[in-house]
């Protein structure tokens, strides 16, 4: 019995040792997290993902989120359709559990979180005009998302720190930011973009030079 157990342990040890190289992860493409967040080219790909998230939000035809949030004015409201309760401020449906509310909140903070990661990662790379343009696009997305959140909800949480494996479980101070805190960040992000973006982009549909912030 002892010999059998010894044989099993020996076999397992030899198998584990021989397969150690096999168990090592190998990226079949260059698009690892080290590449995306450790190179200027990778950060540009990460910014491309922000455009994809924005399109995902705009294409929410199931809940008609954008249409629902924009449909009510002081002069007119729509008379029916998905999300009509936004226009008539129906308290029976206009509440945190509404699908449009949750979808917008989650998507905007998802964009903000990814923008924070890009901005933070760029601080460890060599400063170049191309890198500053990439960071400017990320800052534009963050500013736009915070503006939409503040305009819609008024009381929002302001976060500019990237979420990492090291801080994901750290306690957070969740409190509503003041109007000044929100707009100071928005203006700061847009001023950076004004300084570092070109007037015209080589790729259609990207953020370009903005008019001065007044």
C-alpha cells in the first residue's frame, strides 16, 4: 500500500514538473493588458473601446434610453411610447428601478471607469503629442459622461481613481459631489483637450479641438 501511494505521488510530481511549461499562459496575440495599458498604441485601442461603449449606449433601442431622457421639455411632452413617464414625470414609473435610469447610470460610470484607467496609465509613459491626444479623448469622454450624469441626476458620485486589483476592495467614501466639484473636473478635462487635440482628426467621428470653455 505504501509503495502504491509513493508511486502515485511520484507520478503526480513528474507530471506536474513536465507540464509546467504547458501551464504557462501564452498570448496568441499582442493584445494583453500589458500592451493595452503599457504602450501608447495600446492606450489608443483602449480609447477606441470608449467610442464603442458610447455607441452601445446610443443604440439602446430596447429601452429607448436617450429618447426617454430627452423627451420632456417645459413646452411639450410626448403622449406615449417607451419611457414616456420621463416626459410627464409619472412618479409611478419614474424611479431608480426604471430600466432607463439604471442603464444610463451603469454605462456612464463604465465609461468613466475606463477613462480613469487610460488617464492613469498614460502617466507612466513617455510624454508625446500623440499620447496627450489619446489622453485628451479619454478626458472628453469623462467630462461628457459626468455632464450627462449631473444634468440628469444632480446628486452624483465623483471618481477619478482607476480601479485596480490592489484597490478594488478598499473602502470608498460614497457621497454626492458638489456642483463646483463636478464642473471643476469637467472644465479641467476640457481645457486639457482644448490644448492637446487637433482641429481635424484623420479618423471621422473622433473628438477634435473644442471651442474655449467660458
